[in-house]
């Protein structure tokens, strides 16, 4: 094959006309896929368009090869990142099998709203007993000491609180 004389590259259009074919064949040898090579060749010239005012390179082939090589590296990095992201999504999907369904979430929210309504209607000491028992995990003796009442009063308050929650859940 005869070497062709270097093409004129004074403008971006001239660079494209003179070196697109060369860049395409150069890329085909490296990526083993003519479609992918064509995409990268086009991306190379798009990158040159996006960089601002065109300055004619001294070595057009070396310049185009450098830009194309960097695009290939960027695409490789992007593919590795996408692959890692997909693998992470697969792991999350496996965890999602154990996640509650939307119906279960709705039901839980409705129960919590009913408990909130019930708490709003309770006497302050009854509400405090309920919160200390079910949210803070204190036993009846600890609640009695904290509130300064008897254990029997705490038992009565907790029964009253549970009945109020049950009534709100039924409504």
C-alpha cells in the first residue's frame, strides 16, 4: 500500500475530510468492531467541535489518535463503572426480596396513624406510660418509679392505652 501524502488540516472540515478514513481504519484495528470504531471516530470529531476554536494540529494523525485513545479510555472507565453499578443493583435486588411490599408498608403506616390518633386522645400520664413501655422499653416498675405512681396504676394506664389504640385501629 502506497503512503498517501498528508492531507491539509487547516480547518476542522478539512481535517475531517482528510483524516476520517484513516482514523476509522486505525480504530477498526484496535477495537475489532467496525460499528464501535465508527462511533468512536464520530465522537472524536464531536469532541474537537466541542473544545472551542479550532487550531490546526502539526501532526493531525497523532492528534486524532490521541483524542480517540482518550475517548476509548473514557468509554472503558464508564463501562467498568456501569458494570460495578449493575452488580451493586443485583445485590440490592437480592435484598429487596426481603423488603416489605407496598401493601405491607401502607398497612404499617395506617396502624401508626391510628396509634398516633389514639395517643393524641389519651390523658398525659396514660400516654407517657405507653411511650415509656413500648418505645423506651421500660418495665412497669421503672415506669412507676419515673412517674411517681404505683405499679398497679401503671398497669391500669397501660391497659387503658392499649384499649384506646385498639379502638382507633377498629375505626
